[in-house]
């Protein structure tokens, strides 16, 4: 199991379009991936779950992956976030 903290820097946070890109990236990997904000933890492969967290610009999230490609999963999602979801 591997975890990483990330700051959301794009203007719209993880809403609608960026959240879709986020879950599409998460679904590329076989590992179980969780995203946490404050005291809530949801499946990173669930659009409704991710949207329910209300993640806005400047917030810090925790990603946790567990499985055979956990490092690749966290790296892929981290790169997507670092690039601002191509917005």
C-alpha cells in the first residue's frame, strides 16, 4: 500500500470535467485506489464518490493505492493533477 498527498491547483478543482479525467486515469490501473479529503474516503474510480468530496482549488487530498501497479497508479494520477487536468 502506497499513499501520497497532493494539492489541487486547477481553477475548478475536482468538479465535472476534471473529475471525469481523474476517474478515467484511476480506472487504467488494477490497484484499488482511494481518495481522501478531511475525514471522508471514497473509491477513486467512482465519479459520484469523487464529486461528493467537493474538492476545490487549493485543497489537499490523500491518494492511497493498493495492488500490483500501485506506484504507477499514484504516479499517473499525480501527473494528471500536476498538469492541472489540461485546463
